[in-house]
């Protein structure tokens, strides 16, 4: 079936890839994964109310409600790209090594003060999530904010062909997914695929002028630069405070790294003429969730929970920010960083070396990678597994605690150990 004909059949319907999300008249795309075959759930999706099930295995073709295609994933992507052309609204693409989800959410929160805005849900930022985000946009949507993730060369280029952004922003270039990219140079090359697309299509790049790599990579592009008028103010609490055009904004985010994310949201909101007071409201009301720079007060203990993801760049920034915070008692619980490939041993040792000269009372390192590092400081303790750590850990009664690790370490479990 041609994409145009299929699009007419499913246009305006909710598109899902999970039968648990099927509602009446939804369209189920039967994707295949390493451990499942969505074709086997096609009939179930129809029983639960789906209007159509898109399949690529003819033995599950039971009626005109099961639409047989050559490849379900490719069809999903083609339909999403076709839909994007039909709706024709401005789309902002967000990528980068660190902070892209928080930045995407901040931008979406700011823009929604004036426009009907659709943003990527959670971190559905890959070759499946981007098409689903696009298909969730309707004729009533006024601006789309699409997060794009990648761990291999060429992925951002591919996602740009589907989303066809009019605007783009790269949060930063850091040491993330080095196993797939090979090096920091590989990271820069891949993330800059967004810039390449913008240039080829005469679209606009938003550029943080504090980032010399961004400035260099966007030479020759149409660009809107920011940060010269957006200042971070010193504050007695850990939260980022911003001054922009004589308006002070008190955020619920911590760290200089989040200052840059907030600055991007302010600049992009201003570009799209969102009133300044509404930008302030959006920034001040945004609360981080899902283990991303969350501040949790548990008794007399204040916790910085940043256990959603970690790489050498974000881990370094988190520790440096932690060093600047003043408390009578300070503790860190850090877990392994994944997907670093051959650089893993060196990068974990670099984090330990930074800890050796940092400002804290106790630090706990958890995971097989950190366990192999060399530690000199008697206040740094290593554990190969979480269970080993748990059996030795004594919860402090007060102070400041930073918890950070890659998602697979699930270090949010530490919070449950605190009184």
C-alpha cells in the first residue's frame, strides 16, 4: 500500500506500538524487537479497539483491519515524514550530549504559554520515538519540539530527514556514548548533523555563544545567538537564579549546566515572542522529574537525585557544582557510567581523581568499573555491587547528598535507604 493511501486511512488517529496503550480507533504498528514480534499482538490490538494493525508478516493478515506492509518500522517512519509535511508547522529539533531532555521540556513549557505545543514525551528520542512524536501532532498544534538522541554516526541526519526541523539547538558536545561514537570528535560530528541539515535547508540554529564548539560548528549558518544578556546570579541556595532584562527568575533546577538549559529556553521563548512575564512563570514553575536533577528533602537530609543518566562530562559537572555548595556534611553516591567503550577505565579513574581533590565528607562508588579504579582518599569507599554497598551503608541524619549514575545502575534505590 502506498504511503499516501495508508495515511488517509490512519490520519487523525492515535498511533501506538504497545498494545497497553491502545484506545478505541488507535492504530497499532507491530514493530519487531530483539525479544518480541509485534505481529503476534496484532489481533489483540484489534480486540482492544484498534481500528487498524500495521503488520509485516502475512500469516497475521486476517482481515482488512490488518494492513500488510513490507516493513513496519520503515512504514512508521515514512508515514511520520509524510504527516510532518502535511501539518507544515514550525518544528524545533533538540539534540546534544547532556541536558537535551531537560532543555526540551523547558522550551516546551515556555512556548506553551503562548502556543499549542507538542513536545517529545519523556526521552522517546530515537528512530521510533521521533516518528510517534510527529504523529501526535495535529492540525491544532502550533509548534513542535522534538528531541533527537543518537549513539552512532548518521542517526541525527536520519532523524532530521523524518522531522524536517525549521529550527535546531545543540545543548553541548560531551563524552557520551563513546562506545558508539569512538571519540569526542565522533560526538561532535554526529550532533553537528543537525547543523548540516539546517544549513542545507536554510533553517535557523540557536547558538549558545558561551560554547566555542557550537560557535565554530555553526559558522555560515543562519543563527540566533544568546547568553550575552542572560545572566546567572549568585544565590545562597542550590537553585539556579537568572537575570534577564531586569527580570529575576528563581528556578527549581541546580547547577551551571542547568543555567545553560534555562538560558536556551528563555532565548527561544523570546525569539517566538512569548511575553517575558510568561517566560518567568514557566521557568519558575518547572519542576524536574524522573530522577533528573531532582531535589528531595527527606528529614534533615537534602538529596540531589540525578540518577537518570551519566557520562564523564555530566558527572564532572555534577561534582564541580556539588563542590560549590556549602553544607556541614556532604556525601556523594556515584555509580558506573556505561557505553564508554575502550575509554571506560580511563574515564572512571578521571572521576576518582576529581573526587580526590573535591569538597566532601564521604563518597561511595558503586559498580564494577569504579571498583577497578585506584583510590587514595580514605573517605572514598568502593563497592562492586549495590548489595555490597547496601550492607555497609549507614544513612546520615542530615546534610547534602548527591546521587548520580547511568540509568542501568538504578541508584534511586539509595533514597529508600535514608531515614
